[in-house]
């Protein structure tokens, strides 16, 4: 009696790597392949991707619409946290990986599969994100990484696809590797690997070049409730619709292009090109409302949390106790982050030009220099005396010795005396 073949669930994007992986998994591991395509807001033709997987040889092709889940449980929490890796990357691809891993594990259990597979290379970040998530969620599953194992170059992959009659969009002449979801688009490979070369226009899809962007600026208003965007120009919108509209509006004005030398988790620097119009705008608008509604100390501490949160996402630690702890703080910090930010979109720049909030800590009466000034100017005298008392005390003892040159390191904080320079008399 012939033994039943084992099954593997492959995270299938329809691109070069995962298309080749279907045939390769059958040949290398003698497994039946179930292709799982997860919609995180891609604009690709999902029915065509499903048909392509079956044509290549998958025994089953599944498509899951995970856009709402992605938005509610991944994108908006990251926005509330202010998570921007190294200050510039909104983590679009990184945010999608733990959700894909969760759905891979769920599908493998439902389909009775012994393994799952992803299309990551051996020197990228995504392999870590997938496998750490799978270890936390379903450690009993075997994880296969075809691209990491076969070690084919991109040109060799293309030739393999051609030899096995696997339809792919990439060519040796134009070898971009693209990952996109509703929060952003990542473009790699080819000429982009040279950090001196400006990215060609054909690498971009969501954003116009600055020279082709409108000459007149566009003003928009984004409303937030507890740190979550809920309206655009006064009109209540669901999250998916709002992000879609912002991607179009901001992209039209050339906003959202990111060219970044990035420090990967695996220890190398890489040149990364991203497009994230909506994410860039929303992060700036959100930060403006935080500035109106959070105290100085809370804002300073939030910056530290934002960095830790972004690193955690980037490094694949979504399903960790530390993440749960940080979420508790972030949700608490966003209780009063409610209001509207007015943003100007123009020639590649996104600028917050106005903000208001029903729970704002900004007081016009205290900030103004007009006659309605409510600030107690007389209180400043006592405040300066008390605030400056430690510095005054130190200056009268320790600093006095420094200025007299009695200790070393004088030049490091106290500049030398400068004698007046005699000026030559000008000739009339």
C-alpha cells in the first residue's frame, strides 16, 4: 500500500520565490503543497494567484482576507505606539509577518499538515520573524525555508522557473523583489543594492516623483480617537477606507518615499526602499495630537517605548511577554490622544500646520503674550531661584576652582579668556 504523502502549507505570494518553491518542495521533500495566500491589502489579482498556484502543482490553494485583522491588531497598535524603526520605517512588511505566521499555523492544523514553509532568504529579517512566531504558536510544526536551502541566485531562480514552465513576472533584466500590504510597499534587489544610485522611477508605484506632483498644496484634516484615526476632512471613515484614501492623496503629492540604509537583525546593513504614503502622514498627524494631549514627561518616556516597540516588531518578537507589557503602557498613554490634525501635502513633504483637541493641555491663556495673559510672571522670580539653586551652589564651590584653573579638564567646559582685538583705523 502506497504511503500517504505528507503535506506542507506554503505562504504563497505569487512571486518568483514562492512560485518556484511549490515545485521545489515537491521534488526535494516529496510533499503535497497547500498554497496559502493572505490578503493584507494587496492590489494583486487574488483569483489569478490562486489559479497560478494550482497550475504550478499545489494540491489546494487558499485565500484568506485578513485586512481587518491586520488593521485592528497590528497596524493601529503600532501607530498608537509610534513604532518607526530607526525613525523612518513604518514596519509595513515586519507587521505582516506575525499575522501570516499565525494563519500558517492555523491552516496547517486545520489541513492536517506536518510542516509550513516560507519564501525567506538566509540573510533577511523575515525568516526570523516567521520562525520565532511559529516557535511561540506551534512549535510542533516543521518549518521549511526553500530559498534559504537551495541557495540559488535570483537569475538562477528565473532560469529554474523557465525550465519548469513556471510563470513569473520578474526577469533577469528587471529583477525587483516587492512586498506590499495596505500599510506600505518594500522594493529590493537589482540596481537598488547600490546605495550610491538613485532609485529609478520604475521602482515606485504608489507615489509620484516630486517634479510631477501638483504645484498647489493640499490641506487635509485627520481626526483621532484614543490614538486611532477615525475621520478624514470631517467625514467618519473606517480604517481601511481611510488608509486607502490617504495612500492615494499623499502618493499623488510624492509623499511616502523612504530610502534608508537599514541595520538588519542578522547583522548587516542593507539599502531599503519603501513607499508608505498613508503611514507617513498618519504617524506625523498622530504625533501632533500626542504633543497637544500628553505631558512633557509622558512624551519623553513614550519616545523610549516607541523605540523599544519598533525594535520588537522588527526583530520578530511580536508574540512575547515584553510586547504584552508594552501594549499595556501604550493603551494607557493613548486615553486622551483625541483631536484633529491639519496637514499640508506638497511636493514630497507632509507638514502638520494645525492641531486641536477637546482635551488639549495647551492653554492659549497661559501661552499668549496678549493682554489676556493668565501666566503669573511674578512667580518666575522664585522659580528661577529654586531651579537654579543647585547650579549656583556648585558654581560657588566646585566651578570656582575650575575657572581658576586649579583642576584639569578646564578647556572641556570653560573656554579660555579672549582678549579684545585692536582694530586697525580705516583710511578715509
